[in-house]
C-alpha cells in the first residue's frame, strides 16, 4: 500500500505548504538511511534515482530493493527517475518500477525541450505516471563541487514556464531560480519574486533542484512560494563520506565492514533534519488518506496452440517476451507451460502492468498489435484473457 501516486502526494504538500524530500540514493546504505528517517518522522518521501549516477551502480539490480523498501513501508513513498536523459531511459525506469519520471532536456533549446518532454508525457500518461520537466537550466552536478562544472544559471521565465506547461502537460515543474547542483562556495542568490510569479501563474507543485547548501530561511521562502518537492543529494553523500573518514581513524582493524559502519545512521540524521525543516514530519496519515495506492495489474492469458510444434511454440513465445517486455508500463513478462499434460489450457502469459492505464496503452501499442496479429492470435484461437487488479491490504 505505501507505494503511492506521486501526483496525489505532491498535491497534498503543495496545498498544505510544505515540501517532500526527493532524496537521491546510490546504494542500500542510502536507501536504508532515507527510509529509516522518513519512518521515524512519519513523513512522505520520494526515493529518487539520478541517471547521472548510473555509472556508479547497477540500476537494474538496485531497483528491486527500492521497490521492496517502498512496498513494505508504513509511510507513503514514491519512486522517481531524476534527470532522465531521454525517452528510452524514462521508459526503462518505468518498467523497472519508477512511478514518477523526470525528463531533463534543459540543456537544449526550449522548443526541443518542449517537444521531447511532450512526447514523454504522452507515453507516461498511458502508464498512469506523472512527469516532471524543467525549462531554464540549473547548472552543476549532484555530489560534486559546483566549480568543477561551471555553467551559467538560466533562470526560468514566467512566460516560458506557462507555455512549457501548457504544451507539454507536465505534472510538476522544476524551476531554475538561482540554485546550483552540488557543493557550492558562497550563498546562492535566489529569485523569490520569479518563483512567486511562476507559482501564481501555474498553481502546480514546483520542484527545486540543488537543495544542498541552502539555509533554513531560504528553504522556508522556497516552500512559501510553491516548492513542494526538494531534490537533495550532495549533503547526504558528504555525510556518508565523513562517516567513512571517521571510521578509518577510529577502527584499528580496517575491515571493509568496519569502514562502512554507521553510514545509514549518518545519512538518516541529515534526511531527518530536512524532513523536519521542510514541514513533512507527521504528515504520513493525511497523505495516505488522499493518495490512491499504487495498484498493479496482472494481464493473464491462458491458451492452447494449434499448428506449431513445441520448438516453434517456444520461438513464438520467446519473440513475444522480447517485444512485449519493452512496451511502456510492462514490469514483467512470465511465460510458462502447464505442469500437467491433461490440463485444459497448456500455456500462459502473465504480463504485469505498473498501472491500470497500461491495459489500454499496451493493447494499442504497435509492438503488441504486430506480435498479437501476426504471430500469436493465428495459432492461439483457444484462449482466455483476463486483467486482474492487485488487491491492496
Ligand atoms: P544537490 O546535490 O545540490 O543536493 O542537488 C540534488 C538534486 O538536485 C538532484 O536532482
């Protein structure tokens, strides 16, 4: 149940003037630290996976743990792709379990950015998944010194924000109003007036990137002017690194596990501080009440095959697995054969969708239509097909 629709979650934060942390995670220590702080504070939380970190961990391998942590939580959780570079990457993240995606085409021209984002919104809507987009440009790289990645801040203008949201249909808007990703020297100069005007013009949850290094007062002003999601990473990474340094000084026998001791605790402390500061503490129950639970669908087909021998049947099935598993919103494709020869239906497809919206978008997807019409239906006339909605406790 606690994996919830991020759109409902952020609507609650936006309307009640607090912000939910989207904490980037790079391994299980981060996941554990973030979740334990959110559970302790009874706060909604966003588990965020930034594409810029994908060369430091195996995204496909980490995602099952992230999904498991969200599903077993008692607090509302959403799983988000941060800074997705392209449509393929966003679809891959949806199929691995993200239920919110950001496409970051902010380095391109506003026209290109708008077109790329619009195309993703259409796909994501077919999966019931909300999208974050960013007009304007927030420089820097999360986890690194801002000076190593010089780049001019391109402030989001009000007109640009209005046109971008109208044309793309994004659910949340990341705005550039003076923050920078990563460790920054000096205090960033934030344009609250611009944020206020964008907020008044749009009335949708706004997102602040580059949370590290902002003062308590800056956070309060951002939230008062529509920021409902704050992205945060570098300070967590620094807390973890400091703990390793401490471990290396205090542990006489520097074993691997002793070097990693208390890292989740160090991360958790910083997450807890943010949750309190941004006003998300104790919001869990209210948020759960107004959020739809995230419900998956099992698309079940049982069938018999006529006109193909066993080898040809396996080839047809293997082609289907390959094609169908790449369709947006498909979490898993299971195929199998009855264990008893005498059973009425000898074969099955179990295709797990991330959301009920996928029932229609999957059926109409060209890859599905081509496979079903050319390879499957002609040989599987005798079949039953049913969609089952996940029963939430
Ligand atoms: P910081 O690393 O500056 O906290 O920024 C994180 C971020 O914006 C991720 O999208």
